[in-house]
């Protein structure tokens, strides 16, 4: 199997959970403000677990897509995922694009499954994280390949807090994961993903980004 | 609507059919031996019809995917699409990737539909041209976007000959379309797409590539 791996807490837990079976971890650089920081974090864990890790650049997203998550977009809004303002950080069909590319790579290298770490907390704001999308995309990938590549999305109906608890089981150092949309050295603590991260990691050790 | 446009005969007929409604034509450069020739042909028609036309580079496909259609692959096999050897020219999940990217662009620019020119002759060899794939991908795109972007695939159950007859209705100059997998100045006449093209255009004028 191969994994779509950002270096954030969700996909890092997924990386540890399936580590012995993962043939390749793929980080996508789609021109967001935080892709470089995420990548540093991702490198730390793939290197520790000795998993082959590549970075795939998708510069056309920053050039052609509309989203404040991108370098070409406006300021990152502050607040909770449920807030309407968060919609401006959505990168249209990002998961569809990453899954499609991962699907083609999977078929090319003889891997049957693509791992992705979307979870129930993403459903409100991201249409391409919902079960309806994952179900249809899974069918599209299976029908569209000779080897019937399919999606493994084990966190689909789990909360971020449940993922965090699972991460503690693997003794993950949270300070070595990164997700802040601002892309600065430390997590800003006030953007959508930081708010969500703080809630999920409440009471744990090493929850700031300290690399 | 936007169109995935190679510059081959099928997508050129589709371009003419929906020209007044097309906001953007996208040519993908995925590192195949014939992408540059296709692009010249595509430029000719989008320029003639005054349709905005962009080229999106996907260099990771040539670097990471396995297919003899790519510059990184082996020699192009000769023969008919039905031949087993043709399988080696399949670029894994190419339509899934192009549709996903087009879907994200469509949502970014406020277009609701993505046009694609797959047809019944493609079904034998390309899993991501079949009705089952198009149906599932259509659902994935609609579920995965706020604006429910969807696929328009009007040639899905048409033969290439029927598409060619429709193209004559639009007075398309076939010599200004390109599809040969070899990517030389003239169509080779013996690769899978050339064989199919010759059969479809039999008895018509200007069927060679002469730009």
C-alpha cells in the first residue's frame, strides 16, 4: 500500500498504524503556505520508520486554483472549522487530485491500496473528505485501473481526539507533526487547523511544533 | 463548462460541438512522446474558435509512472487497440487524474461541467474510459465539490466513426488534428491510435497530419 502523507497529526498516526505494510509515502506540494513545514515533519517520521518518501510538486494548483490556503491566496482566517470563513481555505477537490495521482502511482508500482487520513472532523468543511465522496472515488479508482486499486480510509468516522489517543499508543512525538495553515516556525494557535489540533491534543505532552 | 482537450480527432469534434459554451480548454502535458505535437494541433483549433486555452504540465507522470506512451517508457507497439500489446501504452488512471484536476479548476473559476471525449472504442483497453468509471467519477466530483461539478461525456457510447461523421458536419480539417503515439511530424499509420484513426476517417479528405 501507499500513503498520502502530509506530516500533520492525522496522517502521521496513519503512517505509524500501517508502517510495516507501506511501500511508499507521498507528500504533495500544491503551493500552500504550509507545505514546506509539513514536509520537514513528514521527512522526520518517514526517515525514523525507514519508509520510502517522495514529494510530488503540483505547481498548477497555486497558479490556477482559488483558495486562501495557497501562497497565491489571501490571509488565513482565524477561528473554528465550523465557521463559514473557513470555506475560503478549501482547495477545490484536493483529495480527489491527490487520490487520483496516488492511484496512478499505485498501479505503476504494483500497490493495491491508497491510504488517506481524512476523519469525521473534516466533514463539515471539506466535501472531498466525506463518506459519500470517498465511496464514489473508491469505485472510480477500482473501475479505472486494471488492478482495481482502492482506498483505505480507516479514520473516516473517527474523531480527531480518537486519532490523537491512537497516536499516543504509538508514542508519537506531537512536536514533530505540523499542520498550521500559516506555515510559520511555530503553530499560530488560532487558525482552523490549530484550533482543532489544540482540542484534540489537550492534556498531552509535546503538542507544539518545535523542530 | 471546461474541456479536457488533447488536439486529437475526438476531443476536437467535442470542442467544435460545445464551442459557444466552453470557458476554458485544458491540454495536459504528462510527458508522452506525442504531447507536443498534440498541443500544436490543439492550439490551432482553440485559436480559430477563440477559446481560452492553457497547458498544464504534469512532469511527475513521466518520472513515476510506468507506460510505453511516456518518454521514459519503451517503444510504441504496433497494431490494433484490441491487441494485448497495446496495454503497455496505458498511462495508469490518466483520465482520473485529468478529470480531478479539471474538476478543481472548474470549481475555482465557477464552471459546472467538465467535458471529456472518451468513446466506445476506448473501452476495451482503457479502464478509465468505461461507463462504470465515468459514472463513479462523476459522483465523486459532484460529492467532492461545493458546486457539484460534473462530467459531460457525450461520446461515451458512440463509435469513433460516428464521431468522425459528426466532425465532418463541423467541417473539421482532419489534417489539423494529431494523435499518433510516436510523436513524429507525420502520423506513423501503424500504432494503435493511427490504426483506429485510419478506420474512422476512411474515405474522408485531409486525414493526414500536415501542419
